C-alpha cells in the first residue's frame, strides 16, 4: 500500500451490529494496520428483536428504549475492533430503524427508508468531505438480504461517494458459507439449528472481486459480536469452532475471509486488499 499515511476507510452501515456482522474482521484488520477507519451508522436499530429475556421490555412495542441501549453496545463493539471514529448519519437519532420489509415500522415518520434521500445524501457527503476516505464500503442494491434500511444505505452511499476512489459492496461468499456450515455440522454441542439449503443469503463467488483475509482478527470480530448481546449470540468451543446466531436461532459460520464486490474504481490490485493498487 503506497497511499499517504494514514489511508482512510469508511464503512456505511444501517444499524448497530451490522459493522461487526458484515465487516468486523476487515475493520479490525485495517485499524490494526494504522488505517483511519470511520464507521457511519444510519439508525439506532430501534426495531431489533431482543434475544435476552431480561431485556425484552426495551423493545419498540414496550418501553421503546432499545436504540439507546444499542448505542452502548455499538461503542463497545467499535472499541473491540479498534475504531475511534464513529458517527451517526445526520447525528444520533436523526433517522429511525425502519424494521423489516412489510412491517408497520416502515411507516414511522422518522423511518430511515422513508426519509428525505436528498437530506441523507447531503449528510453523508459532509462526512465524506470531512474524512476524505479513499475507500467506502456499504451494501449491494438488495441490501444483502432485502432490509429497507440496507437498501437505503446503498442508495445514499452510491449517490454521496461519487468522488471516492473505490466503493465496495460487502457480501457473503456462497462457497465459504457452505463450507462453514458443513464444519458446524460436526459439532454436537452447537446450540442452534443449522440453516437449510439456501436459507442464508449468499453471493455467487464468480461475482466476488475482493477477498480480505481476516483470519488474524477473528478474536476481535467475535469480541465485537459479543458486545451486541441484544441481537447476536456467539458460540465457541475449545477446538476452534465458532458460530453466531441472530434472534432466529439459525447458526451461521464465522469464516476466515470477508468478501466484497467492487462497485466503483480501478480493479487492478484490489483482489485481496481494499486499497491495493491505489497511489
């Protein structure tokens, strides 16, 4: 990497925990390398489903205090990943978690997916102008799995990052996911059920342009996932097996690489490094 020090990476995520689930290893890797990493979160994740029974009354249909609780989780996760520059798009609480597609939360007056696209783009442009990242990461046009806020984050980032050298979409590898599930099947004490064929969203490996080795940073990623305890359960065994699950109780593998599709910018040198080939 020959960029002027420090290189600058920005990741735009919809909710607290997305930074760790989708890109936690990448964040930890580049932060450890001295890259200036900025994480932008678009909502407080107020509509999340809560795993610990003792915290269920924080939910949107009860006390509606989950968003504030998740701010603390996010701070702990960022600390685990080495992030010192975290920002909420438009300021903390400006836009609300829209909930899953087709739910009443989609119509909330502050729902991120229903907000002013122009205002959201301008808010992200201001952050980009301040940070001046060479690389920006967000989701693909489907938002990874169709969540309205992920899709809106994609549109906002695409419009705001026109002057950035490279834009990547974070995705999951079909081959790595399939292999990881097969390994999990060998653990008798796995606390969750294995996913059925096609149940987890993945991307055809032929479409993946960039594979980032995060094997040395899985400890940090797992620590960050544990920080999001309202949303994520983490399991490890003494033989090196690791998995996580959301509130649906479906085991997902923790793999040693994270995967990206180059959406904008030069491809040369980007096969294994988000900054590879940039001057």
